[in-house]
C-alpha cells in the first residue's frame, strides 16, 4: 500500500526489515529510492528525533563508492511520527542473502568485498563516525554493473539508536557474533570495533560461520572476550595474519581501516583463482560451563530458539536478562546488560571452535575430551582403591591370620600405583 513520506516521497513495497525499522522501495523527484522508516516505538521518542536532527549533517555527508548514500533525513511526516532516511537504491541482495546461497565465498571475492567496505570505513572514521553494527545484513551488493560492489549501509544509525535513553545505563546493543570484546566489557566503542566486526565478516565469508558464534548469545559474548579464533586452513599465511591481528582482543593491536583496505588489496593477486575452502562445519563449543548454576543453565537453554541447541549459529533475538521477552522485530540486534567480571571469567580459555577438514567425523570438543580423560582417570583410580580395600579386608578376615599392619595397612603395591590407577 502506497504511503507518503515527507512531501516528496512515496513508498510502494517492502524491500526488507531490520532491527531498527523497515526498508521500502520508494519514488522521489529523481526516481526510485530506498526509504528506511524507523520503528514506531523509536520514532515516537522525542530524544531520538532530536539526536537524528543533531546528526543530520553527518548522516548526509558521507560520500564514498562503498557507502550507501543518504539523500535526505525526514523527521515528522504527515502524522508527525516518522523518522525516515531516504537512501540511494542499491539493486542487489545484501551480503547475508548472498552468503546463505553460496555458503562460502572464494577467497578472492571475500577479500575484495572486505577491502571495499574497509575503504568506506576509512572515510567514515576520518570523519569521526563509527558504524557500530557492521555485519552481512548491513552490507549490500550492487549487481547493476554485473559484479558485486559492496556498499555499507546504516551508518550512524546504530550510534543514535543505541545511546541510553530515559536514564538507562549499563546496557550494550549489538549482534553478538560481531561484537568486539571491548563492547562486551562496557567500554566506549571506537573505530576499532568496526575493524573487529568487519574481519569477523571476512572470516565468515571464508569459513561459512563466525569464529565465536553458536548457541546462546551469552556464551557467544563470553567467547568474544576469552577465546581465540581457530585458524582457517587453505588460505595464504599473510591473509591469516591479517585476520588474526584484526581479531586481537586489544583494540590498539588492530589495523586501521585504511591499512586493512590497503593490505587486503595487496593480497588479491595471491588469492586469485583459489576455490572456496573445503572444510566441514565447526565442532561447537559446549553450551554449559564448569561450575555454572544448573538452574540458570536450564533457563538459558529454554530461552534459546529451536535449532540453537544443535550448535548452529542462531541470529534470533534472545533476551540476555532473564525474564525479558525477545522482540521478534529485532532479528539480529539484541539489547543486553553488560556481563560482570565473574561471568566473563567463566568457561575454558582456548580456541572456541575447532575447524574440521571436510569429511572428517565430528569429534568432541577439546573441553569435552579433557573432561572425559579426567573422568576415566578418576574411575580407574577409584576402582584401584576399591580393589585395594577388598584385598585388605581379605587379609584381615581370611588371609591366614597375618597382621594387616605388616604391609602398611594397604594391599601389596598400592603405594606404587600412578594417577591412572595402573601399578
């Protein structure tokens, strides 16, 4: 159904829905446009409208071949309740749709897409603007020229929407799979958070999954802070070193956007012609952690949408504050409290997900393997002690009347038993 936005634009049909609102195909004085209309609950917030008005120049001022241009910001509308961004129309899918269809991209395509977006980020960061929500859903692929030119959209929107409103404090908003560790720890987001998120996207384009995703979002956030990404086999060493550096936990260790774009472009000849990686799905980390409250773990598992328990990365909205209801409109953007130090310290420290070669049988995670070995050692030791006790009883009651104190009160050889229970 057609709807007027401002005095010059009309919407025709929905192109997509995101965490902040709905994107419509629209018509304006200069032809077709994309119009992002913010959700009604956001548009009705006078503080948010004021922030958008204050940032109008920044929203309209970013121009780059890899950034979706914003033509106009509309605040008010016919009924006074609209906040809308009129943007250039990009004829092509978003990167999520493309990745879902291809599953994994060839390294050359993945690196080229990432390099383009990095060059757009470099311009934004130079202007003092941090995107804060870089993810495949916010990267559009322009197919008008026959290729896949990547354009980053929604610049500045995350910052304006996510700032605490109505006195709220201590919360973080974002998509857990792409959130930099410093955001999880409650530190102010700087340009380095965009680098972390973009290289997480690069990892996902190559592997078919994110380095720390899978299971409940709370577990994903913990891995962002405590774990390291599993190395991807089959890519040039120089590319892996760039990925590793940009996924560093310390923001200062990451490359700047302009450096990342330059380094990736230099690598394009080295990855030309390489096929998509032939690797199996990752071995997921366990959903529970040693020492966790079983009741809390059950409550967390109950909050996970269907399909998440299998270890498949889930992007559904899941409340991280117990008792809160998920918002179905925020499919990839989750509001949560900042985990405290004790929660962030939980879990194993190591590689979050183990890469399996294609065709290799799925094995238990390193955490499961270590636990199983400990259980086996305890079981064998317990069996040895029980046997020793039985032997001592036989000596006491039926062993020919010998004094049990003669052999030290245990069975023969007990003192020589090692930790595995073997003599």
